[in-house]
């Protein structure tokens, strides 16, 4: 009789009834470290921020190297890291599996792979290849039926069924905010359902009541940070004192020192 594979700490965070994993998404060391310092046990990355930071387009497989560099920076930190890898930056399942292996090697525990409404069989093949190459890596299979398409429920279920059969650990349907439709998916899929939080959509407690297992923030924090920067400049120009939370210079330096100390310990250990 074949033993069931051990549940990883990251997978366990997706299996707490009534308490979905709230996954904030960072874009550099400081943002990830600050979130972890506030008690978040798992941090995701956001492909939009990775791309925007270097002036490249998001969702066009242009940031593979930048994503790997960020993973190398964050993967050894004392929190669980999941990486947004767009569609795996390749149409070749073997190349996507190699990327997954590289991420795993630097400490990444989860990967987000989007289908971009491409062929179902191709995305399923990528998922199967990743799980074969790195069984312990948590694969979150994203379908873009609501993000890029018209939200066809039949197509959504068809895609999610195929991805589950390919071995995905979780399923992600960004753009879906209607509680009744979320309820249908929760009841129809076996894998933990991930929903992208929207200020116009259900609250986290409401999503928990619906049975959602993971709530991602995507690029929201990055976009809010840009917005706060613009608001701050406008306030200063108008003679107002900027509002909102502002970490001190020393607090940000403390984040730098923490990573320097771990790097030194690792090099001498």
C-alpha cells in the first residue's frame, strides 16, 4: 500500500476550515521582510511589480531572470515563499519544470502558474511536469476565465478539473468576486480554492464563510504603495503634512541588518 505524501507546512496553511491563508504579495526584500515582521507566515510575489520595477511588460514571459533573482533573495528568509511565475515563462512543460526545480533549490515552497486562456492540455502538462520534477512544491493553478475572459462557468470548471487531474495542489480564479459563483466552485472542486481579494468584492471573513482556502492580494499592495507615494508628494506640494503610516529610517535599516546578519551566519556556519 502506497503511503500518502506528507503535508508540507505551506500546504497545511490551506487546510484550516474557516481560516483561509491570507497571502500578501511582496516585490522586494524590504516589503517581504516588513510583512513577515507583522506576523504573516507566508509571502507571495507579484509578477506585475517585478515587471514594473524593471520596466518590462507583465504576463509576456519577459521577467524570468528577474523572478529567479528575487526568489534567490527571498527564498532563504524565515517565512514560506510562493512565487508568481506567470505561465512558467515557457510553453514547454520541461522548461517550466526546470524553472520549478530552480525555485525549489533556493527555498521557494509554492509556485503560481497561469493558463492565460491557452490550451487546457498544455497547462495541465506543465502542472504534471512540475509535480513530477518537484513533488513537494505547492502548485497553484490559475485559470484566467474571469480575469481575461467572460467568466464562463462551464469553461472554468472544465479547466480546473483538468488541472486537478494533472496534480495541482490548489486552484486560483482571479477576477471572480460573485459570492454565489464562488460557492459553486468551492462545492465543485476538491483542491483548495484561491480567490484574489478585491476591495469591491467579499471581505476575507465572507470568503472564509464561503469555504475559500486562500486569499491573495496580488499587486494590490504594490499599487497602493505607488498611490501613497503620489499622495505624499501632492500633500507636501500643497503644504499639508502627509498622512498614513511611515516606517522610520532606522526601522528600514533594521530590515537590512537582519538580512546581513543571516547572510553572515550562513557563511560562517
